C-alpha cells in the first residue's frame, strides 16, 4: 500500500514561477529533474541543479538518492496535502555567458544573478552596481529614447524604472533614490543599440566582479563547540573563497584557486583544507552543521572542479575571439545562441543530469586530492580557424564542429 502513496513536489524557479511534480513516495531526485526538464521543454539544464533547504542553507541534491533523505518524517507518513519544496538553483557559475548555449537556460541564469546582485553586500564595489543596472535596463527595457524636455519637465516626468529593482537596499540608502534616478539613465543611454542578448551577457560578465554573487556559500564554524557560524566557505568556478563575517561585513581570509589546493578532507562535521607547500600556509580546519552537509559540500566541490576543467579551454577560445571581435568588428552584434556551440559543449560532458560518482557513508572520511598541475594553457590553434567558434562569432558556413578533448576529473575521492 505504501508504494502507491504519491507526493507533490513544488520546484521554485529563479523567475519566481513554480512547477509541480507528482512522484511516488520512493522516488529519487532524478524523477523530479526529468519532470522539470519536460515541463520546461529542455533536455539539459547545463548549470542548474535541484536544491533543498537544510539547516537554513541550500544543499544540492544527489539525483540518485531517494527524496526521503532530504525531507522530514512527513514524507513517509500516510496522507500529506502540503507540497514539498525544492529549488532550481545555479550549481555552476560561469566565466562567460556563452558557455550556456540554450537561451532559456541563460535567461534563468541571468534572472538568478539579478536577484543575487540585489542581495549583494559588496559595499566597496559601488561602481559595479551602476554598470550592472545599466546592462539590466538595456536587456529588459531596451534603448532609452532621447527626449527634448525643459528642466522643469525633466523633474516632473515619471521615472521609467524603480531603483529597488536594480540596486541593493544599502546603496539606495547611501546614495538616495533621486541620485540613482538622475545618474543611472546616463549610463543606460550609452548602451543604445546594444541587443538584449549582448546586454544580458554583459551583465553576467560584470556580475562576476562582485565578491558575493557568482559563488555558492556554506556557513561553517571555526571551532567545534562554537554556536555561531562566522565562516563563509564559497565555492566558485575558479576555486574556493573563505570569508569571515565581522559585524555584518565579509572579510576575505583566503582565496584559493584549484591549483592552490593540495588536499580537502571531510570527517564527519570536520573539514580540513591543505594548501600546496609553496603557499606556506597551515592546515585550515572548520566545522559544518552535519556529516550530511559535509558530504554534499564535497560533491559540490568535485563537480565544480570538473566543470572548470571541462570548460576552461572553451572559455579561453571564446575570450580570444571576443578580443578579436572587439578589435575588428566592434559595431556588429554578437551571435549569441548557436546550435554548434551547444553540440560542442555537450560533447564535453557538461550534462548535469548524469552524475556518476557514488557517495561514501556519512561517517567515513572523505579525502579529495588534486594530482595534476593546472598551469595556464597556450592555445596552439588560431581561434579564428576553429570552425564552431568562427561560426559562432562571424556566421561563417563551416563543415563540422570542433570536438574538444573531454577532460577527466583530476580529483580522486
């Protein structure tokens, strides 16, 4: 009888919409993901994953695990009418928005970044918020039409945007609404003629400059018996950022690239990070909320490192072509959604819906080692001669697509 019980799972999207999925009581995360993909009309979400709130933090689901592991005892009880909540959130942040080949997925990615920018506490990066607001306005409103008004008419006209929709609350308090309404349109007008897609890509790139946006944070304790979790452990595409929260402000303690990390070890709630010898740093030890959380943070770390390895060559090629494009054809619009790029990136194992690693028991020690130097690459090929990227930027008719060598994970668990 129990096997016939059904549960309703509500998946909240970054754009504030929601999807409902009905699954069996013994369902696994993959069933929900497949339902989400079907309802969105997609085959792959690329950089997104399902997450659940545990201990007031988002944890990304292992799709091969039963959903009962992520919800309370109500999941296994008989009659339940209230839906269970999951979130579709960014698992991998990207250095360049063109890595996200599907326009619908890229729009969702942009939407989540928009919300994170409004919540950002990067008080020392004020200039970036003006650039981000201008790009967002260009993407969402389009060209700001020039007007011929007297000063009195200019003061009386109704503003075409609300500062609350484009700036963090602390910045509105610091600068005042009138200041933002008066100065932001000037930057917006400078983007006249920039397409929706290009403005969105510009926003994604600029958002990476903020210290607390393109990163997933986990709270940890400095000492085992300490009640307050003052350490923020950030997972980013290029490495790990460790902050300490002091009087509501984030103070950067350590900024590790993947090549800086020699070893990561989880044992129960204890987490240790060892830097390579050349940095001459002592072993760092922090404490998570639970072994369950430790295990999922480890998975997030290894998956993010693998994503970085799989995409870094494509990111390098795209950056070189952007530089060439800026020099040669700066007046032309970019071609932003190309099937050839999607096919190429998919060939590099960027599909998130297939996770192959098996988790260890919660009580076991989880060791992660980096065993290959990740030094800067020198590209042998001229980017202009790479077929799929040439087609992406210049609309050239080419035969076949470049298949990048699939990178294997260089972290052993």
